[in-house]
């Protein structure tokens, strides 16, 4: 019998979540539900990380803002 696997979603580490929540609490007006704008805001705020980490943080911030707007 083949077991069916259901994928729930993307898994993000605690450090990505912590950085994202810190930025949203500190600069709530800088971020929105738009990924590209959030990515540009992180560059403007001088987040010193790799491109991959910056994109993960921007994506999670987008998710946070979209959830709050509902």
C-alpha cells in the first residue's frame, strides 16, 4: 500500500521568524503585503545577510502583513 503524504507548507527557521517579527514591530510602516517592496525595504534598512536569507525574511514579512490585513 502506498502512503499518501500531505505537504502543509514551507518550514522556516526560528531565526527567520524572529528577524521578521522584529522588523515588523520596529518599522511597521516600511512593510506591506508586496514582496518586492519588502525586499527593497530590507536593502534600504541595511540588513547584512545573504541574498537567500534576505528573500526568506522578505517573504515571511509579506506573509505576516497579509495575515494581519485579513
